[in-house]
């Protein structure tokens, strides 16, 4: 079965019922629009990147210095390490979009304070977003999807878990734009 799955009546029937149920509330509107209006993959990616931006902003809002180096277990990353890692992800997007191969695990970012790290993080992310805003190829599209959307949502969840563990009054639902 190749092509548009919505061209097949049975799949169209099943997917029209499941798509709104299977996606997260913040993506539901996008998915329904994609199904009904023919949203492009690029439009959907743009919505996901904007949603991830919002979640990153909200999960980091109000983080205290004492929370930055806490780990839930010895093999997990602290909030600081996750932000450093996302800086590496954005650097990899830049390098790989230029045809270079990123050397994972060798990245080191220099900073003097968490505020400076966040400033560098925001700059690297903005540059990466600029590179993937209008993917010129399927490779660029996959790069944006795998490196940014996948990584960002994963690390938002990890940081949210740390916030819940270290700050019992923090509202985990505050990361959602809709809800």
C-alpha cells in the first residue's frame, strides 16, 4: 500500500477516529487540520517545533540553582547536563546540515553561569531553527524531526521529572500550551 493512506476508505475511517485520540492534546488541532485540510509535513513540523519551544521555556521557567545538578539516578542527566546536551544537538544540526559529520560526545560548551548557558542555548536553538525552518530536502526534514523534535520532547519530559522530584509544588501541566 503506497501513497496517501487516506485514499483507502477503510484506513480513512479508522484513522479519522484514531488520529485525534492518539496524539497529545497540544498536537490534536494540528493533526485534525492535517487530516482535514491537507497540512503539509513542513507545516506540521513547524507546529511541533513551536510547541517544543513553548515546553522548553515552561519547563525551565523558575528552575533554581540548587536543582541544576540533581540526578534522579546515577546514569541520568541533570538539568544542566540536558541543556548542555541540547546545545550539542543544535550544533549537530548546524554541522550535519552543512554536510559535516558531528562527533557525538566530544562537544564541550564554555559558560560561567546558568543564565549564560541559557543564552547560548537560545542562540544555538534559534540558529538550528533557522536551518530547518524550510527543509530543502528529505534529509534536512529528517534532521529537524529526529534531532530537534525527538530530542526536545524527550528532554522536556526528563526535566519535568526532575522538577517534580525536587519541587513538589511545581505544576507539570504548566508545560502545555493547551489544557
